[in-house]
C-alpha cells in the first residue's frame, strides 16, 4: 500500500510526521516546542521520531502552534502499525 501523503504535498511517509520539519522551519528547539505544548524534550523527540504517538490534547496544541490541521502533522497509518497507546 502506498503511504498516505499530507494534504500540503510535503514528503512525509509512513512512520514519520512533519513536526521536525516545521520546528526547524520556525528555528525552534525541541525544548522550546516541548515547553509550549506541556511535554518534556524527550517526549517530543519520541513523537518526532515516530516512536510514540501524542495524546489528543498534545496533538491539538502542536497543530495550533504550527498553525496546521492535525491531519497534516500526523499520518494515522504509521501509528496504527506501532501499537502505541
């Protein structure tokens, strides 16, 4: 099955999200983004690397911070394969 592409045409594939790319475009550190959304830097790193999925409230905060719909940040197929809860 072909990977689902975000609506805005960027190059994320299964197992990835756009957080790192958006964070770097805004020249923000992981620590700064983590503070804005109420996470530790380590938790944000795990989300950026596709090792864990964020809670819904954190996903909404990230979407608001980066001014994007949630579905443009995260690819649900990737998280379904991880088995994270």
